[in-house]
C-alpha cells in the first residue's frame, strides 16, 4: 500500500486468523499474513470469492471471533492496539469508533424488538443522557435517510423484506457517527437504486466527516464506482492491491483478471445505455443464438398453456395501531405488498422479476407457493387453482414447485448436516430410499460446485461460507427435480466467477429436466444474462413486462429507466481492456 502508516486511522499488520480444527496437524489460516492501512476519509474495497477470508478479516479486526480462534499480528485504531482494549474500551470502540454492517441483517436484529426499539437502545446505550424523545427524533432522521419511513417505527424485523432489513442495519451503523465503517456485503440484498443512494450517502459522509470506509464485497462494479483503492483477496491472502482504476484497467494477478472477466461476461452488452461492446464477454454468435432461442420461445408461448397463471393476485397487510391512532388518523395504514398482479409463466422459460427491495417480489413468491394465503385473486399451477387446497394436497403440489430463498442461513437447519438438509425433500416426498438419496445428494453437491461432495456432506451450515450455504440451498431445491423453481436472489451472495458457474449450471438443468424459472433479482445484469422475459415490479404492481432485449434497449416506464441508469457498470470503469 502506498499510503503513509504514521498517521493512519486504522492499521492492520501481518494479521493471521485460524479457526480451531480438531484432529488436524497443520493450522489452516483463514486470513494469512494480511497488512493494510486506512486514512481518514479513505474508501477501500476488499473483493474476492466466497470463502476467501473477507468476512473473517472484518470480524477479526473488531474482535468478534470466538475465543478459541487463533489470531496473531496487530490491529491498531488511532494508534491504540485493538487487541489490548479492556471490555469497556472495546464496547466504546464498537459503535462509537468503528461500526460493522453485517452481511446477514438478521444476525444484527432481535426478532422480539421493534425497529424503533433497536434504534433507541443503540443510541441510549452509548449516550445515556439522551432522552427517549431525542433518540427517536435522531433515529427517524437516520432511518428516513435510508428510505425507511417513520410509519414502520413500531414494526418487527420479520415484517420487513430482506432488503429493508439491510437498510435498517445500515441505519444502526450510522446512528453513532463512527470514524470507520466496516461494511460486509452491505448492498447484497438491495436494489440498484437504493444501493446507489446508500453508497452515495456513505461516501459523502466519508468526505464530510473524514470517516474511513472498508467495503467487503464480491461486487466489483460497485467497488469500482465507490472506492479509492481495491484489495483483492484469495486463499486468505491479499494477492493484489492498488488504486481502483489501476487494478481495473491493468490487473497484475491472474485471479484479479479472472474476476474481471467473469463480471464482464455478465455485462457483455451495455444494452441499457445504448452502447454495444463486441468481442468481450459473451461472443456475438452466442448472443445471436440466445436471441433466436428467446424468439422461438415467444412463438411457442403464443399457443402454449401457461404453467403458472396469476390473476388479480393481492396480498395486503394492515399495520397494527393503537386505539388513539386509529381514532384520529385518516391515512390508509394498509401495506399493499402485492396489488392486483396478473401474469403468465410458460413451460421452459425463465421470467425475471426485478424491482427495489420492499416492492413485493418476495411476498409474491411466497404467495404463489401458498406459504402465505393471498388477500384475493387466483394462483393456477398445472391448471389447478392452489387457493384453498388442503395442506396435504398443497404438499403434493410443492414437490413440483421448489424455492431457493434469499437468505440461505435462515432456510438451512443449523442442527442438520449438509447431506441431511439436501436429502430432506426426498424423505418428505418419499422419493428415494436412504442409500439412494445419499448418492443423489453427492451428485447434486458436485453439480453445484461443492466438490468433492464427501468433504461437504457431513458439515453443518455454520461451517460454510455464505456463498457455500447458498449453493447448498440451490442443491436442496433441485433435488426433487421440480417443474417450477422460484429463485429469490439465488446468486446474490456469490462472487462473479461463481455466479456465472451457478447460472450456467441452472441453465443446463433447465434443459436437462425441462425446468421453468421465476427468477427474482435486484441485479439487472444477472437478469439480462439469464432471463428470457423480465417483469419490473414497483409498489406491489407490475409496471412493465417484456422480452429482456426490449426491456434493456427500449424501457418504457420511468421506473425501469431509473433502474437501468442506477446499475453500476464495470465495463465502463475498466476502459477498453480486452
């Protein structure tokens, strides 16, 4: 690193971290001899594939790892050793000096506390002289800065979408005006417009308050747009560091080049901004084949019977209010999460559903699966209306309808091994004997890139990285060979190189098993890369629906145009590098 260390706000010297491994002779370092420093106002992006040690590094520098973790090296903040802090000093250090935005917001939020209580507790625990009224005013202003309205103050975390929970976690980090923010995948579950707004806010605060920012992410395009410097991590080590433009335009390490090429593969054609870049990413003939395939699918759909038909589907929620509020308030306190959606999904197609966090995408998917009963409307699957089916009849239907959830940590039982979790649907639907199920699970582990399968079969979710957990969730959904797979942000936690591998796998499985996908994502480039048609959702409604080509080249709705404009584009930042 070129910056001076004498006046560094935050400095890490030769840090090594290893988790306990019972029975292992050699120590396996999750973080191996890492050094870097951050000056006030500086923004450093840390990128690398899932499992490379990024999150471990972020937690180690804040002393958030288990006590039996092996740690060596030095971490200093404003010249003081973090590893020598007393319990009281460490408490002040976390929050007031350095704030951490976690990758999974539910690990930060107490399900028994309202969002307002979270904010007030955070403020008053560090500023006890602050009155509850003062704390509430300060918290509401911070929440509104991340697009959480004051009307949601008394709601609980489970009443928020994944993206909105992440916004709350970011607001909690900003409440105490820290000098350094360590953001671990802060925008993974956010749509591009809100992500851009929050990152602009974070970078503005860096400049105004001389606050340093360490962003841990697999999103190279986002890092390239908002960070001054980049550190590339692989196998626990920093393999390349430098100024952002230097790393993006002239990468020196082979792994860095592979990451850039993977992202450029997804962003091969800049359709949203009216430019075409031939000779990079997806080849021209491949794009032609994909366009021809989409056109043939559209022709078939004109005469095909929909696999899934939604008609005027609604899912409304009433906000809980006390008697006085109900008596004097004339405002409509109903959240229209899904508001009159009519949609057809045809056999063999991939329909992308995009929109901002909180617009109703995940609620729509759960309503389709009847995990929550709709307020009104119709859901027909294979010609049968699912509304009002008995529990047993719905279970039979779900053998043909599976889902990959947005948060793999929440959908995997922590007490079950990976093998047991993936085999569980086979047991529930009585599709295979135990010894046959194990063979199928081993094969599926290999298919989703967890190889060799034998080394993952007996592990528990807590022993896997976030990206590995997501691959287990995908394997679990695919094991019953369903006709319809509803994917709620299935690759949002994976780095670009693994994203392309998993998407290619899903494409292969689609043809091999005649699958149909409803693909929910906030990543427009992934949607463009993977989907035949795209439905744009805003405030519970479908505001635009069309072929992927038409949506990206000729967006009609102002909201669609705003989404495309906000999407970060790596190709633009990396110049004309081949």
